[in-house]
């Protein structure tokens, strides 16, 4: 699992401070999560291939989370994209994008689909043979979802030395991965567990975009591997959280602690702070394993 942060800041695009956008690589899929202004430039700088993105997940319709979308959709067209693109976003997105395309008389070279969200409850919105994606309803000024990405449990792994020793023909390796007992070269049935290892634990990532401190989400986040949680402010500006419906670093850490996740990534920093390390310091008072999102930083898990 690889996470590329394209933008990690709140509000307006500033020199070297891009608004929210991330690419999550999970089980071979490339998911774009939020699409703030200049996301396509950040994709290019991070050398993410445009054609690999087939799904885009938008948390909410505040500009710093989706104003890069129409530009990206247009660039896909200019580059002659053929692959279908699906956009998962709050209700309203289809009207916005369709109007922009209509007035400019743009005809796309690829199918563009929308999945509009309006449920206040978590729902499964995407599933394939390797991955599921669920919404995490958040508490913000307008309707807003986080997204929970989970890889499905993989196949058993061959213990090569043990399999060789048991004289199993390679033609049976696929059966072994599926958990079957198989015969060896002399026809003896070999128990699967003696020549295979358990699958790797499935990877999981939750993206919690703009929200107030909202303990209701903890249940959905239990024992996850990686949690991204916004931390727009430090405790010294906690009074601003209520008005703007954002969280502090300490509150994000409390969610991580209560959910018992392995790693917390902070981001969506307000422009008023000079030293982002202050976010880490504040969060670590509550939860030890804190990483800071920064523009174009990559995390591997
Ligand atoms: Zn917002």
C-alpha cells in the first residue's frame, strides 16, 4: 500500500502549499482522493500516470477539496483518454461538472460516470475482487464523507523450501495458494498447512477529511492500519474549530487512540502555522505513532 500526498493544506492554494488531494495505491488500484486546485500538476510532479486513475473519491464540495476536478477531467480529454472514469462525491457534483462541460460544448473521449452520495450512514460504494470502499460520514459545515479502503484477504503463500522438500510439482502451486491439499510426485497427499504460510494481513486505510471531533466514527476505524485525520488547528486555536467545524491535532490523536489504529497521518493544516512539527508534538501527547502529511510526500505501508 502506498499513499502519495499531493496536497496537505487547508483553504487557498498558496506557493508550495497545495489543498487536499492524495493518491492511494492499494492492491494494484490507484484511487484519487479529493482533488483540490492544481491536483493535475501535483500528479505530474509525483509521476502518477493519469491513465491509472479510474476512480476519484471526493469528500465534500468545499472548493479546496474539488476545484481541481474540472481541470483534470478536461486534461484527460485532451490526452485522448479512453478508460472510463467514475467520480464518487456528494450529490450535486453531477450537476456542477455537467454544466461546466455543457457550456463549453466539451465532448469527452471517455465515459464519465457519477456516483452521488447523500446517505448519513456508512455505505459500501465500491467493491472488486481485491478491494472494498465504504463511506465514513463526518461532521462538517456541509455534507461530508471520509472513505475507508480495505484490501481483501489475499491467497495463502507458498513456503518454497518446504514445498520443494515435499516434492510438489509447481503445477500445483495455484491450488496450494487456494488452500487445497495436493499430491506430491509420488502421489502422496500433502497437507496444505505444511507447505504454505498464512496470507499477509489485509491492508487498510481511512481518509477522514474535514470534520469536527466526531467520536462516532471510532467504531468504523477500529484496528485499522493507517488513519489520515484532518488537523486544521492546534489546541491554541480550539475556539475556531467550533465555528469552522474542524479538528485539532490533539482531537485527531484521540480518535486514533480510541480506534487503536497503527499509524496516524495528520494534514489539512491552516495557513497560520509556521512549524508543522507543532502538530506532531501536540498529537504525540495522546498517540505515539504520528506522521505528518506534506505535499508530495510518499508513505509506504
Ligand atoms: Zn471543508
